[in-house]
C-alpha cells in the first residue's frame, strides 16, 4: 500500500497529460554550476549518459531492439528525477559538486524525511513493436507517453518502468514498477504485490522473456487511483515488488530488481539485484570521487567503506542511499557524468 501511495504521489493527477515527476528536477537541473529548480511545467525527457544500453531480448522469436534505426540512441533511456526536498538538500549542502562533497566528508549526509526520487525508463515508441509487438498506433492505448530529446531531436517515448524511493524510514522505501507488457517483468524472482494485484504473487516463467498476463488490480488500488486523479492509462503498470530490509526473516539476501533497469541496463539479473544493498554502497571518498558500484546483495559490510592499516580510517562516506550524489557531482572541470553534453 505504501509503494502504491508513493506511486500515485509521483504521478500526480493526470488527465492524459504529463506525470508530476516529469516536472521535478532532473540531473541536468541539479548537477550544474548553477542548479535551478524547473519552472513548474514538464519539459522534455532528458536521457542521461548512464542510461545508454542496447538490450538484447533472449526469446528466440523476436529480434533485438534496433538502436541504430533512425540513429536513435539509446534505444532504452533512463532518467532520474527528484522532488523539491531532495533538490534543495543537495543544493544547500553543496553536494552537486565533488568539491562540495569532499567538504561534507566529515559530516553525515542525511536527506529530509519527505524526500522522493524516481528512476524512469523510456523506450522510443518506434521501437516497441520489435520488443513486445505494440505498434506506434497502439502505443497511446497502453503507455504513458512523453517526448525525449535524443541525439539533438525530439523522439516520442513510452514509459516502461518506474522505480520510486522515499526517505519515510531511515533506510528509505524501495518499490519498482513495470508495464505489464514488459517481456521479462516477473522473470527469475517473480512479482509480488499484496495490496494492488488480485494475484498477489506471480511465479516466474521457466524461460525468460516470454511475457506475462496483465496484472488485474484490486478494488482498493482502483479506488486509490480514482481518489488521486490518475488517468486510466496508469492501470497498465504493475508493482514488481518492494523491499524493506537487506535480508529476509530467515537470513537470506532480500532481492529486488527491475527487468529493464537492472537486467537490460546494468546487465544485472534479479537474483543478483538488491535495491537497498546497491544504494547502501553509494559513497564517496575524501576528494568527492564515487566509490565503485559493487552490485552486492544482503547486508552491507563495514569493509566496503573502510581502508586498511591499524587506524582503519574511513575510506568512503555514505551518501544516504542516493547514488546520484557521488556519481553525478560536478568534477573540477565542471563536467557531470550524468548530464549529456550540449548537442
């Protein structure tokens, strides 16, 4: 229920128009020499450098997405958006530059409790048919659509996945959503939704990328959507799962991974994916340089953050589960790894 409430908060009232999160601060708004909150209207989707990947579906009957068609790159693009409390904290704390991050090394970074950040995954509408059979003419019936600026031109894109995190608890809340037509939606670890789906648990297919039936939503979720003013198009999105701890009650590593964000973008299969553990690794050194993304699962280890020697001085300082801070902070020459260069 909490996951879906956060979903409706991030989407906001929609009547076929932009989602609320599209008007939140992007990496380009945040990680530049003069960060500025957007003017309130949803702008074009800005695909960042971290989102460039070429997914290669594993099912035999379908070809890989053609990233070269019309020189569209990337064929699946990721963008990160953050609400005003996250943006204001990053700016006020100077965390948008490596220099500012280095200055905060001796302090504990702790975002405000009303912080929300989303990661959205988009596919050019022209590429959908190759992926799951949805034609460009059909896209508006199934997907929330937007316009992305890719390779210097405007491209119609469809939202295929959304990851939502919030600081309502110290270790944040973690929930990942996928469009029901994503071929690998419940692969390997299944799908789990005890509030919004009539079938609370969906077993993974024996072979990946075979697709799954639509997730029939409960009356309670439909009432939540109606109260929030969400358009019916959002009923095409499903909760893949949520995460509240690093480990299960039996001590096994708790797993959560998105078939688009992790499998297609990062090459990390769900059995090797833990949102909480990965983001617990978000850290920087005394110079404001990011730690290496380890893609571990289970409880974090102190050794990931400490150096060697008798003093065991801290080598990395955690960024309160927010990877965007160490990964995107402006370098000394004013470049952010998360912001594409001007066309």
